[in-house]
C-alpha cells in the first residue's frame, strides 16, 4: 500500500516534469518564430499560457478572493502579453485567426449548452424557462433608467446616455449588438456610422471588463451571504445535484466521443434552422435542446454522455479559451483611452443597474438573486458569447451557460427592438 502511494507520487512528479518540458518546447518554438499554423499552433500556446496565468491568478491574494481569480488574470494577462510585443506578432495573429475563424468559441459554447441543458432536471428547466424572460427585461429596464438618470445628474443628455452607452452595453456584444445598433441609429439621427461606433465600442469594452470583475465580486458575495446564492443552481430552494446523480455510468473515451458528437450535432441543428428562422444560431440551438430535454425522447445514457463531455471541456479547455478571448477580443488600449471619469461612471452605472434589476426581479421570480444577477444581468452587459464565458468563469458558475446565452441572444435582440422603437419615436 505504501509502495503504491509512493509510486503514485513519483508518477505525478514525472508527469509534471514532462508537462513542463512540453511547455518549454512550445515557448521556444513560439519565440523562435517556428509556431505551427492553424489550430495546433494556436491551441498549444493558448493551453500553456492559460494554465500558467490561471495558476498565478488562483493564488494571488485579493484577486483570487474578490476578482475572479485565474479567469480575470488569464484574460487581461494574455491581452497584455500578446499585444505588448512580449510574444512575436505571428503568435498574436495565429491565435486571433483561430479564435475568429477557427470555430473554437462555437465548439466550446455548443459543448457547454448541450451538456448543461441535457444534464439539467426537466422540472427545473420548465420552471426556469417560464420565469426567466422577466429577469432579462428587469435587467434592461434598471440599466437604462439608472444610466439615463445619472447622465442627467452629471449634465449629460438622458437620450445620449441611454442610446450611446446603456443600449450598446446591453445589446449582446459587437456583431449582434453594436453593429446593427449603429445601422439603426445612423439612418435616423443624422450621426454617421463612424462617429456612433467610436462612442459605442469603448462602452462595450469597458462594460465587458467591469462585468468580469463584478462576476468575481458576486461570487465572493455568495460566500459571505450563502442565502443569496444556489452555487450554480438558479431556482431558489432547489436541491443541488450531486456528481453521483449527474453521472451514474462509467466515464470512458466512448462516452466522451458520443457527448462531443451530440454537441456538434446540436450546433448543426441551430445552424440549419437559422436558414429558415430569423434568429441567432445559439438561440435556436438552445430552444431545440430544451425541447428535446422536455420531451423526454433523449435516452438517459446519451444525456449523461453530453453532460460528461461538458465537464471535460470546462475542466480542460476553459483557460485556453480565456487566452483566446484576451488576445482576440480584448483591446487594453481602447479601454484605457476611454477611461474618463464621467464615461467610466456611466458604464459602471449601466452594469450595476443590470445587476440590481436582474437580481431583484430574479428574487421575485423565485430565483437566487446572485445567479439571476450573473446570468440575466452581467451576461446582458458583457460582449456576447466571449463575455459569457469570461463572466461565468470568473463567477465559477459555468453550468449556467444556457441562461447566459439566452440573455446574450434573446435579450440582445430585445434591446435592438427597443432601440428601433425609441429612434423611430424620436425621429
């Protein structure tokens, strides 16, 4: 028995040494400009950098207690390392290309959404679906009203505060939010698209950064006041599902392969449906998976396979994806250049309004306020899919991805409809 334990420790030390050598090889190749192209090169450096920064962040005092720990260090640390010239420009380009056109984010989100919904209790899903939309509406209402009111108090127009700061932040990101919002406003307000975009983009970037920090703070609040959180469970008073209840079968490579295929297949379903229905692929994918789950037609073994794959992806690929988010979607210069006290105040008020609105309405709807504030509030105020991953990682609640995606996609679409009505009414 002692010998087996000794051998286990020895094997662990050897394994760590081999992984360290692998990391050194990847670093040396990267700095020498010999990084392979495509997924293999990008994913190699992302995994190594993500593991190191995540390790540092989880062990850095104050940051690990109040600001999300490893997640926030990985995002902003990788943004600095790659954009400051520490790594060769070829590494920056390779990671950015892989993130924006390689499909890694879509693969990650599909895995999380499929596994978390199919692994969810059916009754919980039914209850949450019926009550969740008011949480999104409450988040948007409080964010817009508070931002407009504070804007008036600091001698800024109510309309400008809402339309140029609150709505872009709450609109579901860049591609699904700011870009169509600019198109809606430029034709009616007389402002050109370039001017509008230059005012909205910094709000998105700063709002996303604040949302990630707030996610870490909400996680800490849950530790201080346990009655406010379900530790990843959305509905108040619901018993947490144990690992034994979630996974009753043996975990093997076949199960993981089946789970991965189910996740990819459901993304295909969303993609095909989006050709006929004018909704985002993620939204249609979520609806399709939810209908399959509620109908009960999916065998339990396949649901467990999807959930096992979801846990595998979260455990092994999250730090790497956060590196990609930092490199491809986080512009530190843009954030710093827009950091005037008034601008920062209004962005902060927007995010706080989203938290308050979602938390309050969530409590009234029977949800835990912290989980409601994270999904219905912060995941409305971040930059869409990439922001959802960052916020949930910082709050340590990746299992809430389906609700985060509902906020980003359906909530973002609602904000565009609201913007259209407001612009038409004023114009």
